[in-house]
C-alpha cells in the first residue's frame, strides 16, 4: 500500500463515520412526496452495491461508488478498508431494513442529497451486525454509495 493509500485509509473511517452517524431527522427541504422517490432510488442502489460487497467484489464496489469516495481513497485502499471492516463478521447473510432517512446535510460531508439506510444483518458465528449504507445523488444525477459502516449490534 502506498503512503497515499495508507493516509486515505486512515481518513476513510472519518469520512464514512461522518456520513453514517447522522440523526434520523426528517428530510430537510423535501416534502414526503419528493423524498419518497429519492429513498426508493437510493435503496435500489444500496441493494446492488451490497450485492457486490457480499460477493467480495470490493474493487467493483469502489468503481460504482460516489465521486466523493473515489476522490477520498484509491481502489486498492478501499479494497483493504472494506475487507478489514467486514472480515470479523463474515459471512454476512440475511439483511432487514431498519430505517431510511433522506438528508441534505450530513456531518463531514458536502451539502447534497443523501439517504441513510440502516440494516440489521446476520453475520457469521450467529453474530448480528448493523450496516449503514449512505447513497448520495452524485454529480451526474445518479444515486451512488458514498458511505458504508458496519458494527456489531
């Protein structure tokens, strides 16, 4: 791992935690009618992205991630960070959505459109974990994952 990758991996948890640890406040600047389609689109993006990481395709998950992620860490740095984060809980199995919250402001993130999704997931050895996935509306208008965080329940 290059010094740049090592620095990015150290910064990545701060970026991801900042994106993930946000209060479940109501959508700001959005009505339920306009936030609903954003949440639905973000959930579809999260499902596809989680399919990649569940399959160990971490490099592909970086390829499909938001510009914010790809500018924060290299592909190989991302691969290392995700392997280390998920490793203690593998294999991951059934996943149930606990919450979905549309946000326009998150700590340590630029203003934008984000959906914070929280899942309860079955892990290896009978463990249960909480996964948080935060898709954002990227520069090109497409929803892409900008944050991932996993912790024991």
